[in-house]
C-alpha cells in the first residue's frame, strides 16, 4: 500500500512538468536544413533551388540573379496541425524577380493547407507583403472576418463579412495598416481549429472566424480545422528564421 501511495505521489508530482513541456514552443526549422519540410514548385520547376539554408536562416532566392524570370514556390510542413501558435521572423532582401519585379515585395504564411499539392494550394493565408503584412487571403476556402477591425482591441462581436467560395479561388481582406519595420519583423499566427489571429511586431492586426473548406463529395462547406503550413517564395528575396510552433 505504501509503495502504491509513493507511486501516485510521484505521478502527481511530475504531471505539471509533463504539461509544461508539452506546451513549450518547439522548432519547426532546425537551422541546418529543411528536414520536416517538402518543397512545392509552380509549373513543376523542381530544377530551381529557391530555398537555401545557411547560418540558421532560410534564404529565399539566394542564388538567383536580380530581375531574372523566376517561378513561385513554397516549403510545406510534412505534418498537419490544428491548434497552435506559429511564430517566425522575416526580413526582405534587395533582389526582385519577374514577373513581380515592379511590384511590392511579397510572400506569405499559408496554413490549414489541404487538397492538391500545387502553387497555390487551398488554405488561408497570413499575408507577408510590403505595406500590408497581416492581411487575410482566402484561397479556395471561406472565411469570416470583422468589417472594421480595431487594432489592439479585436473582438468576435460587431459587424463581420464572409468571403470565399467556389468559383473565385482568391479573396482578400485588405486592411491598409503598416506595422512592418526595416530589418527583421516578427509574425505570430494563432490557430485554434477554425479560428485564427494574426499579430505583427506585437500588434494584433487580424482575426479569422468560421474558416471552412469545400467538401466536393457532399457539395457543402465544412469547418476547416487542420492542415499543413506553407511559407511562400513569390518573386522577392527574403529571409526566414526562428520558426517555432507551440501546440495549444
């Protein structure tokens, strides 16, 4: 009996440590190579190596010549995730590439990626772009978001609008704020099943509610609860680092 009591006491003593360890952020990028990630290319251009790892950074378009014609691509997690906080930092490089050589620098974080492996896959996007990082892009999905978001004071109450659906694969919630700074920027994407919140450099900038995917067989919309994560290469040199995920 005393042995059983000691065993139960030991288990109870260790439980808080077990839960603490499970909720700690873990690296999605090991700083050395792209283990745990796959690379998808537009038009099947797999001969173009657009993602280089060096000094703990993912360097996008590192070896490509400025103003040259380049494809789009993405690195995609091999695992799916549902409830988590994704954190990363990004910084723009100097080079830009055709066909976006005259446009603002663009990239993005796609989450709840599902369906066909292509560029760009069905998902919801936290935009990473000069001037509007934190915009929502709806890619073959359906999302509800506040009509007039109040920075630093978001709420599920108030007027909202739903965008997305079939046809019309690409839909956007444009905000027009600017929290990006020169050099490194931090982005946090909190995802809780069919809900998401975007934070840029400490400022909450967007929320997405009732995210849905189209069930082709049933011809109906169902809650979008999980999927892979994709980091974009979309015609602009940039760097990613400190990519972590914390399970909720």
